[in-house]
């Protein structure tokens, strides 16, 4: 994987905020970056229709599965 300068910034922001959004064009390495910076955190994609529906229909239960 290419070392990203954004990794340092992402770690700093995550230390000060409970949530951080990573945005950018499709297939630019956003998911790869986040998974590399936070390898021990759960990862879910809302591109999966079942996960998206669960998050939309019952957001409290959806978020409760991630302590």
C-alpha cells in the first residue's frame, strides 16, 4: 500500500473527535486508508443493501453492535 500523508491527519482528528468522515472520489483509497489506520476497529460498508436497510430502519440497534 502507498503510504498516505492523510494517515497522520486522520489519527490526529480521530483522537479529538468521536467521528471523522473521510470523503473523496470513488476508488481513491478511502476505505484502504481507514482500514490501515484503524485495523482493530470494525468496518462495515453501507453498499451492502442489507446493512444499509438495517442502518436506515433501526439506526440505534445498528450502532449498538459497535461498542
